[in-house]
């Protein structure tokens, strides 16, 4: 993306603006950890209506009384998503009695390919405890917006299925009352995830 040497005029200002935009996108795409603050806890999460692998309607109120550990990804994800789901399953196995208080929820950002049956089957491959959810493109856009999740289609070839999905990777812990508790890094170790859940779940 190199261009000709800058000449006179407002090029430096445009350069600074471009740097600012890139930094903002970087923060957004990585989940915006600096964005989460006590004043904005109520802004994370909200009403949603999706469908699980058995065709049942699942809303934000379905698992009230338990903690929801929410993660957004997609079934064609080559590395981060399967690693994160494996870590969730392993952490729950190490959590002891508190594991019964946590419902892991995997929401696809690729509803075109990830039907409820597909994402439900995929989530169950890692653990029967993980609930896979899908919906229409509009429903996914709504719930992703409520959790401030970035996602975008990245075309990789000429075919209709030749694409991947760029998406932020954060675990959102929601409390038994439906309120946001804390973000948890999705790319840490099983031990760090287990320790975080042990500390936050009561």
C-alpha cells in the first residue's frame, strides 16, 4: 500500500487521520477491552431470540438463574473458535461444583452456513454443555450489536462459500440476573479461564 512520496499539502493530516482510524478498528476488532468499564456494564448484552440445535427458541432469559458464558464465532473457523471451545470444555471440567452454574453459549456470526442444526452439532462436539445458537442474519446482527461484537465476511475465492469471517474474540460472562459481569480473554490458557470463572462465579 505504498504510494508516491508525499508532496506539499494536507497529506500529513490525512495520514494522522488514517492512523486514528486503524487504531480504533484494532481496538474494536480485538473486543475493545479498554472499552469495558463499570459505567457501561449495563450496555453489554440485551434481548435476543435465537434457535438452538434442536430447533428450540432460546432468548436472553432462557438461562436466568445461571451464568451465561457467551462466545461468538463460526463453525468454519480454522483455529481460534475450536481452540476456545475446547478451552471452555476443559475449564468446566476443572471448575468443580461451580460448573453446574455456568451455561456456555456459542453464537454463530455466519448464519448463512451455520444453521441451528449445524452450529448445535458443532458445539456439542466439544461438550454437550455448550449451547450452539443461530438465527437469521438480522437476528445475528442484533445480538452481535448488543454485545459490541465485530464481525465481517472476508472473501477468499470466487465460490459462494469461499469466505471466512473476521470477528472479535472475547468471552462475555453474564450473571444469573442477565447483567454483564466481566469480559474474559478468549485466547488465554485453560488454567487462566478456570481461575477467572472460579473467581467470578459464586
